[in-house]
């Protein structure tokens, strides 16, 4: 047997004549096999190059769902599972390896069910699915069955798109909450059909359930008050006929329960791309309680609930000769026909707008220097003139020897996203403007305590958003200590899953200013009804509360003035009659006393009658002064001199336990009755001394000029008498100027002292205010107008 037949079948070499033919066949077979292996290797390399040229994550499984190959983009997407991406690994094992490495947060807690669901989608090719990775990236998974029974899949990174969708959804939900909390409802009337779409807030304003309203204009008009219905119908007909919005209108509605409300209505007409009116948007604000205290609220945008269209991604490759290969999506993005458009670099540059070409040329220069460029954005103009915004990823393609053989990448049409971003900025600006005009801010707070404030809340609290963190501790630190318990109680209610009623509290700004806040809260829930946080509106009602307090004070002063005027008329009439009675008694008693000698038995009795009549006469004078029926002889006097004279007399009468302090400045002359002015000082200082009693305390008398007061003409002189005595409770303070009211024991006071003071001050065109707290003393402040250039004499009304 020859050595050349080594390895040959003995049967083949049995006949010597056939041996050369067998060797040639073997050599040919070996050559064919080598060529097949070379072709297979070359095909494998080509396949690997093609796969690597795909910028998105790409993977191929065989018919047994075992990994054949994947590109580097896939390994980068699944970095935590890169060690498990060896050829031959089953799809299920890859999933389990990823779970073990914490790659899939969605699987935590129900791993087996999650794996089963993934296997079902993978084997049934149930359409595109989304996947969330632990690194925060969102992927869109698409898979397709190949002819050999295997599966090819693409993992497209849609993280940015998902973030935009979440931002839009959060903003839409927030705006809907704001609409509900602020009491703004809307409805849309279609121009062609006249059908009406109600918002939930509008139904709440009209007091009906959404299911109970009809989508007709007549249904809307049925709620309008009969007296306002003709005007509203006329305005609506004019809007529908002209296609332009009508002026804002305020009118009344009647709810099904009979309650009458006042609504402020505004409207806008929406047009399509051709300018044809397609619908009319009407907004309603219940202004019954608010009485339109805020400026116009921003107009509700009708497209807020429209989700952003999913971004379209196209792939491309280009070899060193400049020959490009585009996917069908690339042609769609560029708006060109694959049959007529050649994807050369020159043709692409022609489509890019001139302003963005330098950036694109810089990228091409980087590629020429074998540098993979960073992602960049440019604009292209379609053949129909439409502009599109593109976000482009390009990378260099290398062969197995690391030689550059071309470029590849993806482009992402972000036109709609850019438009949405512009709309988002406009909506946020409008929201901030509306809140600023209404002095209403909005907030949200997650369950972990993380808070987010609108710009208006920072303005209300008077803090800088750049340095102030709106956490719970910082917020509570600004709440007035007396109001913190109810704020904390409200937060505990919300933490317990209950929404508190609206309430008010006060805050202290960093500059010390106190502001009053009206707060309305609601719980924020996810789609499963779980509480994920809280949110609400903060309304700065400081000016409103101040106005209410001013109104109450004016009402109190008016009531007190009317009461004093009525008592004054009564007291004046009684005093005149009593004075007429006392005149003959006092005169005859004095005449009788002159006729009696000192030793006469009747002398002391008549003297007692004279003394009692004189005391009654003085009491009548006080009553007449209180009722202003006593003549007031005014003249230009120096109040400082009159005050010093009165205090000189009073100082000698005050006990030693009282420290007397004088602070008398030089002031302008006033028109006044000097005797009555001294009587005011004497009464107030005497009352202060009686309030002090035997305790050690002080009485301070101050006289100073003051600037003009809002709502009153001219300058004033201020007389202030302060003591550190026992003070008064509010119940006593409210009645101190009432005639015959006294806290002294019977027989020790008439109750006319402060009433007389009040009558004298008001009779001189002045005002008197009192401040007092138990244990803190009392302060009387009197304002008297300075003398006009031409003095006059004022007589009391008869």
C-alpha cells in the first residue's frame, strides 16, 4: 500500500487503476471545503461588521433562543450583564444573569413571573415593548423572526423621550390640579358640530356630575340665570358667526340645587393650520367669594393633554468611498423618495440649513481625522420647505484589524420634542405669570419630604430660590410658632392618607414681615391609587385680611360713635332739664343761707343743700361736655403751655409711689378750649394714678407733632399718656368710653370721666385711641389738628 493512500478507504485502493482518480477527488473535496470555510468565515466577518455598524443595541439569537452575536452598542447598554453575553448562552440565562446583577429593577420581588413574561414576548414576538434598566435608561425592544428560525432584535434608547413624556404628564396633571384648586373650569365648543366638551372643573363650578351634562350649547345656557341668558346667548352667537373671541363677561348661573353663583367667563377661538376656526374655548371662574380680586388668569391651552409623538430613529452607514446606505426611516425623516434621492454627503449637506452647515462640516473633518465626533444637533429643510430638527450620533466603523472602513450612526427626529420644549417654557411662563398676578403659588411634596415650589411661593415667602431649600424643617421655621401645630397636624393628616380642609396660617419672612397664607391641599396619587405625595395652592391673603380688619375697625368706630351720639342726645336733654331744676334750688338755697346766722339750727342744713346743688351743677356740666351741648370757646393756644400748667397742678397731687415723666416738644398752635384740654389731661392722669394704686409705677405724658395721616387732611399734634398700671381686659376696653360705665365701686365714680374726654376730643375734630393689656399698663393717644391760618370759633349744637 502506497503512502499516498494514507487515510483512504481500503476499498477505494483495491484496484490499482482507480487510485489516481480517488486522490484527485479527495483533493478537490478538500479544496471545496476550504473554500466553503473561507466563504463562511468571510460571511461571518461581514455579518459581524454589519451588526457592529448598527449604532443601536443589536442582537441575534438562533432558533433555540441562544445568543449568536451582538454588537458593542448592546454590550454598552447592558454593561452589568456584559459577562453573560457569550455565544451560546440562552435568552433565559441572560435574563437571570441580568437579574442577579441588578440589571432589571422591574423584576424585583416577582422575578419568575417577570422572566416568564419576557420569554413569552420573545417567543411570540408580541410587538415592541419597553424595558427599564437599573442605570435609569429606558429601552424600546423590537424583535423579528429570521428565515432560519432565529431572532434578530434591536434595543433603542428612548430615555430622553420617556423623560419628556413624564415631564409633560406631570405638568398636565399639575395644571389640572391647579385648575381644580383655583376653581377654573373650561369647555370647548366645536365650530362645525356645536358639540360641547366639559372639563371636570367646569362641572364642579356648575354643580353637576360630568355624566349629567349634555354636549350641547342649550345645556350650557340652561344653567344661566334667566335675566342674563339673553346676553350670554347673544355673545355666543356673535362669536360663532364672526369666528373671533368675544370680550370677557361676568354673569350669574343657577346650579341644580338652586344655589346662585357668579362666574367670570373668557374665551378664545382655535384655528387649524389654514386659519379656519375649528373650536371655541370658554373658561369659567367662580368669583362669588373672590369678587374678582385677581388679574386675568392665563388662558388654558387646549393642547396640554396631547402627548408628544414617539421619536423616530433612522440608521445609516457610509463606506470610505462615500457610498451610503440608509434605512427607510432615514428617507422619511428627510422627506425624500428612496427611488430618486441618493444619500451622498453632498446631497445631505444641501438639505442642512446654511446656518448649521459649519457644525456638520466640523464633524466631517473630525471623521477624516479618525475621531469619533460627539452627538450634535442640526436642522434640515425637506423638499416641501418644512424644517426638521435632528439629533445625530456618528461613530467610526472598524474591521477586525481595527482599520476604519467607514462610518455609521443614527439620526433622531426631535422636531416635535423641540416644539414641545418651547410650549413647555411658554406654559411655565404663563403659569408663573398667572400665579404672580393672583398672589397664588403652587407646591408639591413627595412622600420622602422633598418639596418643589413655584416661583410665586418663593416670592410669597420672601426667600431666594438659589439658596433656600424648601424642605419641611426650613418651611416650618418660617411659620409663626403659634400656627405651627395646625400646619403639622395638616401634614400628619396627609401622611395618613387624608386630605385636610383648607386653612390659614401666618409666616414670618426673613425681613421680619408677617404674611397671612390661605392654603388648599390635595393628595397626589399614582394610577393605582397609591399616595405618592401632596400638592396644593398657597394664597397670600395679607392685604385681604388687612382690609377686613380695617373694615371691622371702621364698623366698630361707627357703632361706638352712633351709640355715643344717641346717649349724648339723651344725656344732653336730661342735663338741660336737670340744670333748669337746679337753678332755683341753688339760688333760693344761697339766698336763704345769707339770711341765716351761723348759729341758726337751719344754717348747716341749708349749707348742705347748697353744696349738694353745686356738685349736681358740676355733674351737669360734665354731662353737657359729653353731649357737646356746652359752648366750647376755642382760640389759638399753645398746647405745650396748657399741658405744662395742668401737669404742674397734677404733680403735687400724685402719690410718691408714682414716677411722673414729661416729654413735651415744641408743637404748632391749635384751636382749642384750654380749660377743656386741661380737663382731658386731668381726667386721664387721674385715671392712670387710680389704676396704679399703691404699686410702684410710672405715668408718662408726651406731646409731639406728627406727619399727615392717610385719609385726613392737615398736620396734627399728638398727646400720649401712658401708665404702667394694671391695664384692662378687652371686655372693659371695648366699653370705657360708654357714659356711666365704670369698674369702680358704687359711690366712687360716675362713669363720665372718659366719656367727657371722648366728647371733648371729638368736639375739637380730633381722635382718641387706647391700647391696654392686663398687667402691661394702658396708653391713650390723642390727635388734635393744628390751627388753620384763619382762626374760627366753634359753638356746640343746641
